[in-house]
C-alpha cells in the first residue's frame, strides 16, 4: 500500500514538473496574443489561473495519497 | 478619513495587544517562546504563512505591476505560488521527518547538526541576515514615510520608525512566536478583506469585469498579453522568478520555521492547500486594481496611482482600512523576518535553554531591557538603522496634493482638489466632503 502511494506521489511530482514546464510555453503565454478570452479574461490570465488551480489540485491530491500521511498524528 | 483611521488603527493595535497578552505564559519553555511549542493548527498556520509571505508588495507592487506590465504578472506570482504550495508538501514532509530525529531550534542550527559542521549553518545565517535586514529595513522605512505623509508634521520619519519597531518588539517580547502567529492571523485576514473591498470598488466603477478589460483593450492592449508593454515578462524572467519563488519555503527561515512548527503533517497538508487558494484570491483582486489603474491612471507615477486607487477613490472607511491593511502587511512581514533572525541566532548558540532564552530576548525585568547583551536585538536595531540608510522614492510615500496644486488636478481630473484655508488642515477633510466620481475616465483615455 505504502509503495503504491509512493509511486502515485512520484507521478504527482512529475505532473507538477510538467505543469511548471507547460507554463512557459506558448500554450499558456503566447507572445502578444490575448484571444480567445474566457469569461472576458484575456488568454494568458485565464490559462494562468487554470495552471494555478491545477497546482493546488495536484497539491491536494498529493496530500491525500502522501506516503507519510498519518505518520506524525498525535 | 483621519477619524476612521484613528478608530480602525486603534482597534488593530488593541487586537495585537490582546494576541500578545493571550500568548503570554510566565513559565514557558524555550520552544514555547521561540517556536510556539510546535503546535500551530492549519487555519492559524495558513494565515501566518500568508502574512509572512505577502508583504506590502502584494498591496502595492502587484497592482502597479499589473498596471504597467500587464497580465504576465499573474504568471510571475500566482503560478509560482501554485508551485510553491506543492513544494511545501514535498519539502515539508522531509524536513519535518528529519527534525523529529535532530530537533529544531532554527534552520542554521539544523543545518549545522545535519552536516555535523558549522560552515553550512554559518553560511545560511549570514545569507539570511544579509537578505532579511535590508528587506525588513525597507518595510520599516516604507511605513514610517507613509505615516509621516499621512500625519504631516506630527512627527518626524525617524520617530514613526521608532514607534513601529517599538510595537513589534513589545508584542513579540510579551507573547513570543505565538503572539506573532496570532497577530499574523489578524493581519492576514485584514489584508484579504481590504484588498477585495478595493478590488470590488475598482470593478464596480466600470460596471463589470467585461467592461474593465474592454477599457484596458482600448487604452493599452499590450497589457493583456506577455511580455507586456515594457517587455518585462520574457520567458527567461518568468522561469527565473518561478524558481526563486517556488524555493521560498526552503530559503527563507521565517517560512521554513512555519512549515516546521505546524502541529502535524495533516495540518501542514491543509495549510498548503488553503494557502494556494488564499494566494489565488488575494492576487486576483490585485488584477482588477491594476487594470483599473491602467485605464484611470495610465501615465501616473506609482505613488500617484497607489494614492488614488487605494485611498482617494475609495469610500473613506475603505481608504482608512487600506492604510491599516498596508500597515498590517508591512508589520507582519517585518516582525516575521526579525523574529526569524533571532531564532536563527539562537539556533547557533550553545548553553542551557535559560541562558539562550535570556540572550535572545529582552529579559522580563531583570535589568537587561536595554542591555547591549541581547544579541537578537542586533538584527532589529540593524534593520532599524539600515532603514535610515535607504534613500529611495518609497512606493508607499503618496503625494498628497497641496491645497491649490493645479498640476495635481491636471494629472488627475477625476479627483477633487483640496482647498483648505486652515494651515493645519491636511486636505483630507475637503476630500471627505466631496465624493469622488470614479466612473469618470480621464479625458484622453480613448486616445490610448
């Protein structure tokens, strides 16, 4: 069980690294382009917002399956 | 506004004192005094981490960055903060695991023990000292200029700095780290509430978010994409800042300490996720303030823009709250930094708990209140003295228009001009009587 959690946690670390790398590509920050907008937010702003939310989501999943979860509960 | 400022400021100081007194215990151990007994829960944890992390920069720097350099500022800070919360879990788990076996008095001492050599500890302490003293000094200097400008002529700048440092020392000395954590919680809450009140006013002055961004598109469309009108947000810049910000929990001792003192890993997990949400909420509001400024004050200086957007364009109670919020942001970051330096110094010292405690804080009435032997105070005094060596146009020094200052009215046609006849009048009274119509755009905004 712990090994499985460890593997999932490493997958999440990889996901966070990929997310970090994607941020600096034209997929999130295309130079000089602000269309298409989403809920009137310019492109880079809403894609950046989604990336940030995904980071928080990955963190939340990481806290749920972390191999050290419950280790230092007192 | 001054009346509201006095009322709200007094309430804030009272809340700080209450936090300090609540945290006071007569016979407390060294760990209780310096590290809150390693027993900080997730809610207080997120607020203290946020307050220590988000300095006055979030209040003033971020809106101005959005105004002048555009939406790339979101990638610069919010996305980086997203990466940082993940690191809190990853790094936090490992450091806490190690701390269980080695103990923790501060990062410098921890590193010394870990490597069984003094060099890593000294290196960390020196770099932390070199980084944090000027950082704390800038904030002390900033608040003193701000108060000096607000209460013009009441006290010289250095007196405000003495008062601010005095407040920080007193409540930290009485309550220790726990008092700082409680006061951070108060300050974090004030910061979030105030910044959203201002953000909502900025959106409402345009009617909707859509109208706000449409106006920005007409005035300066480059603000809506990277690298921004000044070419600041290049990929290189964003990657470099991402790395620096993500590593903050490992590089800044005041934040590493907050990761370690959380009650257990479960609380740390909750704290990390909540911090991510907190960061999104607080930075999102600064987008609206910055975009508002891009339309209303496209060519104004930083100080002019901040004075207008944060104070003069707001209802007087919100303006007063903004000043309290700004004070709170500076205070929480500065006291976290100064206390962390004391903790770092303590972690390098040898001797019994009693001796170390005596040497790292002002003694409770045994005669060393102003004693030079209190080594931890060196950092505070250093920051205080350093603040007078900084000569820069502080972003918190707002230009209060003199009565009859026509140039101010030319620059800000939407703002009323104070016209006091009383020589002691600060001008705020007249502004209070004339509500500002923030819906009125500058005459040339369409020319963009």
